[in-house]
C-alpha cells in the first residue's frame, strides 16, 4: 500500500476546503532537491570569495610593480642628467685651461665640438661600481625568502608553540619556492607529511610541509618562484593547508616579517 500525505488548504473567509494528496516519494525528492541547492549555493559563495581574494592579491602586486617601474624611470632620468653634468664639467675645465694659455683658436675649436661625447673616468668608475652593486643586490634578493609560498589565506600565525605560518588553500594548489637555493630534503617527515626543505645560503632554510605531492627532488637546484609541490593534507593535519617555516642559522623566524 502506497503511503500518501494529505494537505488541506482553507482560504480565509471561505468554507470550501482544498485537498491535495502528495506521495511520500515526492516529498523526499523535494527535500533532496532543496538540500542539493543549498550545498551548491555554499560552494558558489566559497569559490566567489576565493576568487575575490586572489584578485585582491593580484591588484596589490600590480600596484607594487607600477611603483617600481616609476622609480626605475626616475633613476634613468637622474643618470641621464649625470651624464650631461659630467660632460659639461669636463668641457668647462678644458676651456678654462685654454683660456689661461690665451689661445683663442683652441677655445673656439673646443666650443665647436660635441660637448656630450666625453665620458670622464670618474663617471666610468661610478657606473662600474653601481653595476657591481646592482649584481650583488640581485643575487642577494634572489636568495632572500620574501615572497608568498602559495595562493591562500593565513589560518594560523607564528607563535612560541607554532613556529611556522599555516596557509589555508585549495587541495593541489601549487607551492612556490620563496627564494632560490638547493633542495636539501624532499620526502616524508612523519607528522609533517610530505616536506621540501631548501637551503638558500647565508644561513636561510625554508620548509614546506603537509603537501599532497612533490615537484622538487632532494639535491636539485630550485629557482625563486619555481613550483616545488602541491598543497595537501599529509602527515598530522586536520585539513588541506601549507605549513611554512623560515630558519636563520638554525633559529626559527616569523615568516610574516619577510613577506
């Protein structure tokens, strides 16, 4: 015998009763449809918030890049002005020397020459020193862990009991090396799950834990920004996230001070 549910509707001010009979299976179907719709709505809201967060980070990076480009243009303008100043200075010194010799022909010949073709030895030395300093700075910056290791949000900050920063992120989200160096360990480390450790020189070591799989091999050289693994939930972990540590000369450091 099929079970039916009877629904009666009595309009206000009327004695007429409207009766509807609904099978039990249809009520169950309606309930499942409502539950499925609620789940899909929650997933949509979560993904929408995640996309907005990534867009905010991208806009911040774009603003930082625009600021750096503006500073670069200013430096180029300053160095151009220095070129002119050094050239004019040298020409003035030559003119003063010939004036003391009282040789008008020599003065006129100097004035007729291109004043901006000469590069003084002092300027050459300054350019050489500046280029050397820039190369050193580039090398130091490349080995300095100052970028985010993954696209996500910080779910747990550094503390005395938790000497790392945890990033909540989607499963299999790529994990990036925050600086160039040598992967001194890549494998399973018990409670930390799948781990990659990178030695950047200068006493800096970074550690990336709880990954689902690894893209770096032990002993391999990795570049800053290179994918070394993917976010996971391995080891002693309550959910997918990245456990990120920075050590300086063996001492744990707060990673948020290097972003």
